[in-house]
C-alpha cells in the first residue's frame, strides 16, 4: 500500500484495561475475582503478549493488574471532553 504512519503526538497516560464484575455477583465472589487478578503474574505467557497488559515503565516487577476506582478514569474523561465527546 505504501502508506507511512507518522507520530503526531502523545496523550497523557491513562488507566489501563478495565475489568468489571456486575453488582449482582456476590461480594465474596467479587473479592475472589479481584484478588485472583491482582495475584496474577502471567509468568507462562509469551513476553510480547504479556507486554500488552502493562506499561513496563510504571509496573511493579511481576505485577500486572492493580485495583482502581472510578476516579482513576477521570483523566480519560477529561481527554474525551477535550476531544468533544
């Protein structure tokens, strides 16, 4: 095709992938799911695929998922507002 991509800028860092559990799931089960994700080290995963889950510059070694709150996504909301959404 001959198309060339050009870097035109970089946005502010935003919170990474979101995993959510419906409120109908019992609290104890939600806690188990959260704890399982937080404990996941993805050691057996291909390193290139594993890199998709986290920005290596901000990661605690071996820790790929972190608990967040709705407030952690305010930065993404601000960016969307600036873009007119």
